[in-house]
């Protein structure tokens, strides 16, 4: 009898938790819809060009369908649970990145915590940075594909060099060597990128010497390859 009662209580707790989760998800969706409707009204009132309006609405449509729009669900979790969830969710992306092979779990947790709140969503064709821009961040591709390109100034066209897919990264040379961008980057598809800024990178390099060695070895290999 006691076991039966305990089972009923446990099931009730689980059902209640699921109901709360669904309510939070619905709330997040409703908030996103309100933002979209407000943006649409703003663009109409200010006669924003149709091409730009379409691109912005594309962004909201992607966010609507993407799990990235539900990050607010994490807000009620304790710090330890949020840390564990960050690492688990980002493991799929970070495991594909050769830069992090053989690095400690402590490093992965620290990196996950830094990147968790630095996710950006891009629509196809959106420019991330241009050739000649200052290097103030590096990027990790979670979803989608990014094209690295050079500018043909005579024809004013982009010459695509390489595509970077999930688990890939780019922008590391300029930020580590403190130089300008040697090429540009743009979203080839709807893309989700994690952004590692200069201050966060420097902190990781200081606290994790193995990561410092790994990224410098990687950059030296790139420089040697292009000589």
C-alpha cells in the first residue's frame, strides 16, 4: 500500500513538472510571437524596405522552429544543474571540434559556461565579418554552414574559399595574433554560432595552458600551409 501511494505521488510530481515545462515553452513561444508582431508593426510604420523586412521575418521564422529559442527554460535551474546542462547540450558541437581533442573535462565545462549565453542566429547571406575587419572574436558552428570568402574588388564579387559546418570554427587567427581578418565570413544557410570574444579567450588561454598550446599549434599549421 505504501509503495502504491509513493508511486502515485511520484507520478503526480512528474506530471506536474512536465506541465510546468510545457507552460514555460508556451510562454517562450508567445513572447517570441509578440516580438515578431511588434517588429512587423514597427517596420510597416517606418516603411522599412521589403527586402530587409523579409530577411528579418526569416530570422523570426527560424527562431520559431528552432530549439535555440527555448533557452529561457534554463533560468529556473540551479547553478550546478545549469552548468551540467550547458556541457551536455554543447557536447555535440564541441566533440566535433579537433581543437578540443585531449583537453580536460574542466576546460570543456568552462568553455560551455562561457559560450552558453553567446549564441547568435544568422539568416542565409548575412555577413559575420569582412576582410580587413579587426579580429575581436572567434566562432564555433553549432548548426548550418558558414562560407569563408575573399573579395574580388575589381568585379565586386565574393570568391568562396571554404565552407565551415557543425563542429567547425573560424576567426581564430586574427583574434589570437591580434591582426585584421584575412578573409570574410557569411552565413550560407540558417546558422547558429557560438561566439568566443577576446576577453573570454584570453581567460581560457591563461587558465588552461594545454588549450593555449593546442590553439597555437593549430595556427602555426595554418600559417605553414599557406606559405
